[in-house]
C-alpha cells in the first residue's frame, strides 16, 4: 500500500508551508556549517594529515576544481599572451630604450650588491654567524583567482606531491604574494596579502619599524600597529620582518603610501603585473622547526623534591639573613629543572654581540637577525 | 496550451541555471587582467536565487540555493555557509514579498531585485566581519554588489522562461 492510498490520501499541505519549512531547514544547515567551520585552523604538527573543520573537504574541492579552472583559464591566457605580443611588437623601440636605461641603472646596483655581499660574508665568518639556509622553491601556475572584497585567494597547480605545505610563503617575480593555506595532492590554495583574513608581519626598511600588514579585500592593504615617531614615510620600502616565523626576513612587499583618510597603506610590488606564475618557498616556520615534542612536554619541575621542610627553610632563609646555602641550592635546582623548556625560546632573542668570546660557543641568535640578501634589498 | 499546465521539471528550472551560474563563476575567475583591471566578479548565483522565488514556491528551491552558496564558499574560500546564508536571505525575502511584487512594472521589479541583492551582501559583510574581525573594503563590496544588481535582465529572462509553465502559480 502506497502512502497516497493510506489514511493520509486526502491530506493536502499547502505548498507555501512546505516551501517555508524547506527554507528553514536549509538556513539551519547553512548556519550549522558556518558555526562548525574552522578555516583558519593550522595543521596539527603531531598529525599533519588530520584536518580541522571542513579543511579536508576544501582541499578535495581544490583538487577537483584546479584542472577545470585551468581549462577555462587557458583561452584567456592565450588571448592575453597574444595581446602582450602585439603590444610588445608595436612598442619595441620605446621598450628597448627604457630597458637600456634600466640595465645601466641596475649595473650600479649590481656592483653595490657584489661589494655588500662580500663584506657581509666576511662579517658572518668573523662573527661565526649561523645564517639562514637557502630556501628551495617550487614553481607553480595560477589557475584560479578570486579577487572580490570577501576573498582574495588563488589556486596554484602544485600541491603536496611537489612538497608544498600549509604555511609556505608565495612570491612572484616582483615580491611577496601571500602564503599557502590549503594543500591538496596536486593543487594548493594561496591566501593573498590583500585578503580580509591576511595578517603579515612586516618592517619598514629605512627605520626597521615593525607593523602588521592587514588586508581588507582592496588593492592596498593597511599598515597597522606602527610604533615610534614617524616610523614610516611616503615611498618607504616595506619588507617582510620574519617575526613569528611565517615568512623569511627581508622579502620585498611593497612601498608605503598614505590614503585620503591618512591611513598608511602598502602599494604591493606583486600587483605590478598579473600573477600567472608563482614560486612557493618551502620555508619551514619556527613552529615547524622547533622540536614539537619538547615544546609539548608539559611536565613541571619535580615538586616532590621540594618538600614542606625545604619550603619552610627557604622562607626562614629569606626572613633571617644571612641566607643559608642549602635552600638557595634547592631553588637553583628547581630553576635548572625548568630551564630546558625555556631555552629554545630564549635563544632567538639574544643578540650576537651578547655572546661571550668563547670560540667553541655556537651562536644561534643569527637566525632571526640575518640580513636580507642584497638582491632582495636592491629589488625596487 | 496543454503543455503549459505540465509541472516544472526540477532539472530544467533549478539544476540547469545553477550549473550555468557555476560555470560562469569559474570562467570569470580566470587569472586574467586587461590593463589595470581584472575580470568582473559578480555573484551569478543571485540571479536564480531571486528568479526561483518569483517563479513559484518550491521545496527543492531552497536546497539548490544552499548548494549554490556552498559552491561559492568552497570556490572563493569564504567561511563555509556565508554565501549560502546570504543567498537564502535573499531567497526568503523574495519569497515573502512575492505576492506584493508580481505584476509590478519592470522598474519596480529591478529595484526589488537590487534590494534583495543589498540584503544578501549585507548578510555576507556582517558574517565576514564577525568571522575575521576585520571589515571588508566597502568600495569593493559596492562594486561587486553593483555588478550583481546589473544582472537583473538575466533574472527577468529566467522568470519569463518558466513563470507561465505551471498554471497553478500564474
């Protein structure tokens, strides 16, 4: 017996009611997904394959959509290439003159760069600095570009199979583009510096002042959290500061400019030309480099060793000078037990100048203080 | 006239327009730039979300709107559910005011479409601001919303194609 033949055969529910009920169910489903989504969640360093919220589904979606987007983007790329060729053909003379001038100008910079590189290497050798290693890169083609006010992200056709990881910085031939926020097998999602979600630690090259580059979906992200008197001027070069370990220090970001409301913004170098090919830096941020197991070791110094008698003795020693050496030793022991946890974080803060002249000592502080490569500084 | 009284087939008035919108969205998200300008990026899914509500109340309609919104959220990497909620807000508002608006002059219908577009963008701005604790660029929002509002003729075409198909909703 079908439903229609049963006792409900005469029941007629108005379509408007069922439509309203369906709409309510759809709204509840959308709200639930919104509340359950954790798109900012970083991969768990204990289990990198484990994904939070819908990030696994996002990666799978990117994997599927990447070739489709590539297919649709191809004719536009060819058309753009043809237009560029035609423009190049008709502007060849002007372009040639301009390039000659640029080469002459760059030659001066090249000489300066060679001299600086030489001096830099000598200083590094003299100070026994441990400099940043060269970062391997993966070249990728951009196949999709969302550029609305709500999202500024791209899909590149290189993924986990090529060694790309979440958090890797991405640069074009002009400067920093953004960082990888999602990785599938053969595709990765890049969050641009201009995205509403993007926060990038940067510094002003001239004054070394730090700031946070905050995207808002527009072409020019703003410089926030600037400190000091006149930390930035119109035309100042902005570089990545390396703070927080997300980006290497000294990557060219853009030029400072003030908008009509007096807010400092950055005209991005990466915005000079269409971003069709990018380089993904296989840069490991500090949290990945650190020994995660050691950082997660939450065992506190052994409290059992410091029994009530010792606490009492320590208090007495404090109240009645001169102090007896025994309680002091106990306190030192406790501090020494606690030391390994803080050791790792303390090292990067120290300056090379603070080091004792012990030739056997390994200066580890240089990692964050390493100067940007001359080619990067001379870029603009 | 007998063909006109046949019920609407879901694939023809729901699935096909939704697929066309998805393809149009993918095509216009190609990384191409013409001089200083990139390709426009309107919210194509707004067109069927409005038109479906005008054509007739439906049980399947809201779920296809939900799927269209989720596609946009995945494709643009928005908070999952943001565009789904924004489009459903527009769909619900259109459905609620349907009896008042059907039969009005063309300019009024266009203004109605623009108003529900503003509502959808308002919902999207609020959700994104709460989620990222940073307000999106308002000029960009106005630009994208304006482009979306200009697509009313497509919605009109979709409505004309299907509004008289099912006589019960004439």
